[in-house]
C-alpha cells in the first residue's frame, strides 16, 4: 500500500485546497464534494481519489467559465483631451 492514506480528514482536504476546514465542510454539506460520515461524532472523510476528481472537475468548470466570460482589458485610462473653445 502506498504512503498516501485512502481517506482524508476535512482538515487534510483544506490543506490540499489551501482553504479553511469550514469551507470544505460547506462543500461537503452542499454535496459538491462527496464524503462519508463515520462514527457517532460525525467524523467526515473524503477519499483521496474523490478529491482528485473534484479538483479535475473544478478545472473543467473554470475553463468553461473563462470561455463563457472572456477577460476584457479596460480601455485606456488616459483621459481624452478637453475640447478647446473656438477663438472666432
């Protein structure tokens, strides 16, 4: 068996995703990140392979979002020259 555990705690997942345990818990409770609850105290575990699939799915969703919402550079911030009054 490899050195990587099959199941990760929510704190482990938070570390991998560089986010808070509360954010990971919210992902789990909303059903966005599949997890299992073990024991009577509500110990949540995420399978490492499920986390990798979640990450891959997020890359796909982000790619689709970027394609649908292209980044547009702001127009030049240089103000247009002011109109000068006619000297006539």
